C-alpha cells in the first residue's frame, strides 16, 4: 500500500509539472494577446493632455485648509493619480453654482434666440452672450461637503500631481437640485 501511494504521488507530481509548463506558455500567449487588444483599444480614446490645469471629482474628505478629491477619469488608460489632495489658501476662489429658476432660464433662452434672429445679415455681427443655466455665488471651504461634485482649477500643470494648490473651486449642483421640468 505504501509503495502504491509513493508511485501514485510520483506520477501525480510529474503529471502536474508537465501540465504547469504547458499552462505557463498558454498564459504567456494569453497575456500577449490581451496586451495586443489593449493597444488596439487605446486608439479609440483621445490622447491624454500633457498639460492639465483642472480636474473634476467627488469630495472624499474636508480638512481645515485641504480637501481630498477622487477624480473622475474619462480615459480608462489614464494613469494619473485618482486621489488628489487639494490645498486651499486665502487666494483660492470658491464659488457655488446654483441652478437658475427654470422659467427665468427659459425666458433668457427665448430672448437670446430673438436677439440672434433680429441681427441683420448685412450688419456686422455683434456677439450676444448666451444665457447661463447657473448663477455663481461666493462660497467658503465650510460650504464644501463630502460627496459633493466639484471642479478645481490650478495655476500649474496638475496632470500627474497628487497634491497641489487650487486657484478656483466650483461646487456643482446635485442632479436633482433645480432640475428643469420636461
């Protein structure tokens, strides 16, 4: 019985080693195939900017003079840091975007379209500013809360920085806040 166990164990061990060596070459071929498919997929996304001065993301933590933001990566091949620490100074401008009253905004759109149509084709074109759906109100760091969506701009290239100083922070409205009726 003991000899049979040793023989069975030895045959199993040798068979396992043989199968593993075949598996390694199969795995290498699969990895190479996947890498080739990834390179093809990368062609469907625009190239990543070399100089980025703004990010968009969700607030994960608010401290005395910094916030931690998880950014939204639009390109799955972007290897930029996904979590950023943003320093806020007395120079940082913080604003909150609030949606305008939907009826007032619709009136502004109608007035804008009327003004565009009223321009004579032969007269020089005057730039008529388009209506903005939002009103910007001043805000403070205490107005920033965990879970909010924010946009952050800096005065330097922040594409690969994990920490930087914000020049401007815009607190964005929630999707349900002031939604325009259909």
